[in-house]
């Protein structure tokens, strides 16, 4: 009996998430890339554990190999908590950053929904303060969005 209830609940959660994804995709298909201070920005919808958060002015970093979300924003605004791992990221200056990561259910921008997105949680606000972005799109996601054909 319990397995039947769990299966129904999981199916209902999946239907709700898919419905929200399709609704967001319809609205996000008109999202535009803005350029400010030589950086690319786009609005992104982040889905995790049945919750949706829209993050305005997300930076598209074509040089970043991973997606990054500010750790404080992730916990306070998106209820996202990273897995307790001792992951280490390096940057172009050779510095190492201790971090954790989470697999987001999906992110949606530019009319496309990407599922099972690995995203690192980094204390960007503590380092960059008011200049800190809340979310950085990196990896293959930024390459697809900024290809010459996607801007037509």
C-alpha cells in the first residue's frame, strides 16, 4: 500500500514539474540575451525538488566549464543544499576553491530545458559582495545558447 502511495506521489510530482517546465518553456522562448559591461545575461528558471526559482540577469560564461550558483542565494532563495562533499574547483589564476555541488532537476532558458544539471555552490557574495552574480551558466549549456545559429 505504501509503495502504491509513493508511486502515485512521484508520478504526480513528475506531471507537475513537466507542466511547469512546458509553461516556462513557452514563456522563456522569447527570452533575450542582454549585453552589459561586456558580459552576456539571460533570465533562467531553476527547478529543484518541485520548486521553481527564476533568476534574473544570470551570467552566461562561455569560458566556464561548470554551472555555479551563489551558496547563500541557493539556500535562502531556492532552498537548494549541496551534497556534503569536499569538491575542489580551480580557476584561471590557479587558486583552489572548496565547494559542494548539487544536481538540479532542470534549468530553462532560451526556450530550452536542460535536465539533471550539475551545479557547484560557491560563496560568490562573500568574495565579490554587491558585484556577485547569483548564477553562472557554464559548460555545454552556454556553448549551445551562444552559438551563431541560436542568435539568429
